[in-house]
C-alpha cells in the first residue's frame, strides 16, 4: 500500500476518534437528561414490526386491485417508509433505494446520473430495466435522465418498489422493476422544516407543509434548496439549487382528483472513474498524490475548457455548472368509483426538461489516457487530431527542447529534467475529456385505466401513452492534466528554445484535440401500450393473477451529418500557409453544424409482455407466491446511435423472470424471501473497441442469473431491533455470438456483485434517543465484462443517531463510510480489454467518510 494512503488512514482515524468522543459525550448527556426526566425502564420506545418491515401494509404499486398487502401480493414488492429514508440521509435519488432487496445501487457518481442493477442484470446504463414513478405514473418513458427529473425531498411519504412480475405490464421500459415515489397530499395539518449541514461545506434546507383547506380540498407543498461543495473536493461550490413541489387535491365521495406542479432548478457535480494503478497481481492501488476517498479529477484549474469549431466559434465546458437541470412538470391524477363495480383511474404528466451536462470524462483516450509524463513527448504518440504525431510537431524544430508548460503559471518542465518525474507529485499525466451535452426534452406520459371489481375478481383494462420530443447535442475536447486530487493543473506540450522561450504549442490551452466526440440528434417517439391485468381470488387462500401489455412504439430520428469530420479552422493559416499563432491544436476542428445535411431513420417496435402469478395463504401470517414474466425494453430515446446498429434497427431487449417466494409476519420476526431466475436473451456487450465513427462495437450475448434475495426484521428485545436484506446469486454471460469474445463465456456481467448483505441494528436507548449502525457487505465485482479488473469485496460502515429534543425538535447525525473503505462501483466503461491490461486505469469508488447533522422542526 502506498505511503500516502497510510498517512491518509491515520489522519482520518484520528479525526473519527475525536468526533466519536464528542458524540459519545453528547449522547451521554442526553441519556442522563432523559433518565432524569423519566423513568427509563417504564418509558421504552414502543416499537412494533410495522415500524420496520410491515408485510400487512397495503400497496398500490404493481397491482391494479384494492387492498392488496405485501403478504398477499403475487409480486416481489417492498416499501421504504419516510422514516427509513430520512434516517439514511441519502445523497441523492439512487442512494435512497439502497434498502430495496435485489437492488445494487451505484451512488458513486454524485447526486444524479447514477446506475442501479437488479437481480444480476447489467448495471451500467442509468436506471436500465427500472421505471421510476411518482404517484403511480412513470416520470420518463425510458431510463435516461430519470434521476434528473425525479429528486428526493421530505415531501415523499414512502417509496414502493416491485421486482419482476407486473413491472413490465404496468409500465413501459420497466421490465425488471418499478420504483414509485408516493408524495404527501396534506391529509393532516402540519409541516417540517429541516436544516442539514455536512462536513464538506454543504448546507441544505428542506421544507414540507400540508393541511386540509376544507372538507373538500387538500394542499401540500415541499421542496429544498442546497448550496456548497461535494464530498469529493473540487475547490468550488459544485452543488446549488433545488426543487419545489405543490399538490392540490379535490376530494369526492367516490374518489379524488389531484393536481401537481414541480419545478427543478439545480446544478450537480458528476464524478467519473478516477485514476489508479494496477499492480502485476491485478490489485488496485492509489496513485501517489491522488486520494480515492475524497479526490476528484475536476479542479479549479480545469473547470473551464474551450471547445473550438472550424468557423472559429467556441463552446465552453463549465464544470461549475455541472449537470444543470431546469424542469417543469405538470401532473393530474384521477381516481374515481363510477358505480358499485367500475372504477376509473387516469394520470397524465407533461414534463419540459432542459439539462446542460458539463463534466470531465476520464479514460476517453484509450491506452493514452494515463501514462508517465515523458511518454507523452515521444515521437510515436498521436492524439488522433489529424495533424500527425508528436514527432511530426518537433520535426521542424530539431533544436527545440520538448517540454510541458503549466497553462495557468507558464512554468516549464522539460524532458530530461528531474522535475518531469515529479509532475503532480507522481510523474504522471492524463488526458481528460471536457464534455458539454445540452439536451431538451418535452414529454407527455399518461395511464388511463378502467377496473371492474367484484367480490372475487379485479379486471383492469388500460392504455399507456407516451410522446417525446428529444434534442441532444454533444461536443468535447481532450486536454492534458496532472494526476492529482488537489487542484490538478492543466498542461501544454510546447517546443522551447535555448533561452526557455516557447517557439510553438502543440496544444491549445491544454487542449490536444478539439472535437473528440460530436453529435447532434433529434428524436421523436410515440408509444401506445394496451394492457390487461386480472387479479382473481380463486379461493379464500389462493389468488391467481395474470396480465399482458402490447406496445407499438415508433422512433423518428434525424442526425446532423459530418459533425465528426475534422477540417481546417478558418483563419488558422496566412496566405503563405504559415500557422498564424504557432498553436497546432487550434488549426483543425469539427464543424459546428457539420455538412448541414441530416440523416433520417424510422424504427417501429411491436412487442408483447405477459405474466402469470399466484399467492397462496398458508395461515394468516404465512404465505407463498410465485411469478413468471416475459418482458422487453425498447431502445433509449435520446440519440440515433441507440436505435441503429450498423445501419439496422437495434433490437428490443427480451428477458424472462421466474420467481418463487415465501413471507412470514409474526410479532417479533418478519421475513420475506424470493428465489428468482432471470434470463436476458440479447444483451449487447462491448469491450472490443470502437468503430471509425467513435461508436462502441457491440456483440450479442445472453445473461442468466439464479439468485436468492431476502428482507427481514427482528425485535429480540425492546432495546434492540434489527433489519437486514441481501442477495446471493450466480450470474454469468452465455452464448456470445462473436468469435472474438468466446473466452468470455461464463464471465460475470460488469459491476454486479453476486453477494450483497445489509444489516442495520438500532439501539432504542430511551423514548427520545435511537442509535443505529449499517453494515453493507459487497462481494467481489468486475469492472467490465472481460472480468480482467477485479474489485475486491468490501464492508462499508455507516453510523447515526436520532434524538428528539422535544415534540417539535429532532436532531440527527449521520456518518457515512466512517472507516474510509475504498469500495468500487464502476470501472472504465470506455476501456477495451487491451486497456484493462495496462498498469494504469480508472475506476469509480464510493466516497470516503462524510458526516452530516440535521435539525428538524415539526409544526
């Protein structure tokens, strides 16, 4: 282990020890005060299993009938209560879902643009296979930008989630799961003000207020604002903005009608895989000078990067803005009983989303992405910019010294100098990719359903509709940087004369290539899904459920042509062909509007999903259930390359889910277990490389997963409660079609652990004080499907305490990953197998220790 890592651990341990001593004294004082005020033995916290894992609670997600509890459901379904979410103090939307059995949450990217894997399915494409809902209606037709338009605040009453089963029937593009955020409606008069401060200089204020306005109307408003840094150091305030939501509900004798408005205006930092060293044994190590716990490739020095176009115009990447989202959504939700048998449900949501994504991508230059500094000055190095090699640059200047120059200071570090081996404190340089991706999306999603209910049967007929207009642009520049997590500085490659005068620049303000990636796509999608779902109570003990959904969806796409072609920049050369500013990299760039011509493509999909399941009650407290489901996923609706592969339509993804489970709800112990099998018929795997257009070469394969997942709650004493959930599974790639990838047969799908265990013991010290721990174990994972880079198993420890100062005020303290465990979620998704064999690479670990304290006022 590097020496710098040892120093980091010792200083962190000292910090944690001091903080824990302070907390111990604080809680000791609170306990004494509580004992003085009340007899502790007669005022124990009145806890029941319903506060932990309530299997008798009625759920609406994954079902179309009324009054179906988890215990009686034929679907794998779970509920996260408001109290549980608040106790876990999630960093973002994905982080709030860690306690869903079978989910593998990769929260390491920041507050947005994270990925979630489920039941062994690949976890590399945001919320792939998962449909995110708010109040029963999908916030997006597809997975892209789901956690940009859906945020967590204290206006959320609970989260219900399904896995398999009816997920692919009651929602498009959610074949593996539905996650439903259910909002508060203001049925009770009251509110909450919550202030949260973090040890990484971040402040967040949440609010909720709701009340019945009269007998017929309810009102609820909620939201948050935050400002400050992130747990990963950037040197500037990378998080700022927030959300507002208002819900107005009209009550009728036969049902209710709700109107919801939500506004988001927020900037969030995004974290890409970080640089690291891979030793001869395949072990991952920190690079000297780069802190994997709190380090970042984004810094004050590289926060602005210029992207040049061939007409001389510019586009700046501003990482201070990060992922800048502005969105307005308008929703209506109707639930009415028409008579004694028929019930009408309708929900519609119009969303207008603007997201300008600015970030620093890593690993985009393949094997050149990170090397010894001197290697970048070698003759053979080519940056793919069209102006030749580094040797070509220096050929016309044979007497010049080969040097780096710091862009901000002008300091020179030259080949042959000892200082070149200490650039950034480790002698390494990396190529980073500054990316700007503006998207605009207008989207209408609706669900209209008629349900006929009798004493024994509930039959629902429904129509899901989605209409999307999505525009996306993309432009990037490659630039050189130190490998340092403390304000990494940008470098130029220069030719220097004997007097240390710079004769010429290969790079342009650090940029070695303007226009690494380019794209400009316009996509329109219209989808109709007709579905039927029937829930039939065959006997008092046995219910048989079945459903199907038939979808017709059409994609109409246009893409600007010639945007990736690099041409001479206007005015770069004088009439004699001489470079006017002696800067090579700004002589060639892509055209902002390409050739001016558009290619067009239309794809149509006609697909059927179906499922059948049962629930059998053995006793009032014990039930079994089972399901088989055939589902599908249509391509992403954000760029033409997602619906076209090699000139042909991208096939819809087909998958099958089989499961059998048992649930028991007792007075002291509650448990739910599920044995499941998942078959993914046409998984497209990469890792071979990229074609001439920059698109990843993909090959067909299958994924098979056999797993056992569980969730339990136990009350051994009045002083202690224990919650736990986990999964043990076997997942593998099968039937790879490419001869190049036959040796991957039986490999583990990228990133997915086969073992996962989460245990949370809570100590109910007094009526007012709860102390809790969460142990999260992850088995080994692999950074890519080639299974070359192995991520070792890890154990993450979170701690916390909640103290009710009075009936109105509550203080909460959370410590996340308090032992600074380095636990990797992601490898380099742009790496080939050859790249994964190199001595340096990239991977994204969870953030190191972070402490948060909040004060809540209930009124």
